């Protein structure tokens, strides 16, 4: 469960950086592109921290647990269950755009989780890999704080 929380933290950071760069939110008039991106980190980060890190971790844990109950097609079943968990955002938000973003985050969570499982199994660079999610999560928190101080 601890590894899934760290994966959630890393996915959250990648999500806010990707969203801030691809879809910057103009919060103030006359803001430069960089200011809009940095302010977007704060907005996206604030609204996605709990859903991605905690809800995503629970969904991922349950999806992997249920998928392991099948003898075949464990990874595709887990992927579909991750997507179903992301689609569950529609029940709460009743917003298709947020649901699409939640499903994107669910895909990212699945891929990051599988990458970490594969990388933890390899013997080279294990110590650095165990600290990677914490470092990337710290970068996300720092970007969020910097973004809030710009506005």
C-alpha cells in the first residue's frame, strides 16, 4: 500500500505539470505564459491531490486485488478496473471534462504502477528508484507553492 501511495504522489505531480503546461488557466489579466502555467499548478494541484493520491491509491489497490483473482488477463483486467475507477468520477462531479481527466490520471496511475513494479524487480539502481516518487512528489509540492506565490 505504501508503494501505491508513493506512486499516487508521483502521478499527481506528473498530472499537475502536464495539465499546467497543456491547459494553463488565465487567472489574472496581463499574466505571461509562465505565470499562467505556474498559477495553473496551484489550481490543478489543489483540486487533484486528494482524488489522485488517496482515491487513486484505493482504486488501484482494489483493481489489482480483483484482477489477481483471475488466472488469465490480469493486467488488462486491472487496466479496465483502473479506468472504471476513473470513470466513477462522473458519479460525483456530473462533468464529462473532469471525468476524462480522471480517466487520464487513472491510466497514468496504472502505467506508473506497472513501471515501478518492473523497476523494483530489477537489481540495478533499486535505491534510487525507491526515492524517485518522493523526489518527484516534492517537486510537485514545490511547483504548487511557487505557483501560488506568483499570483
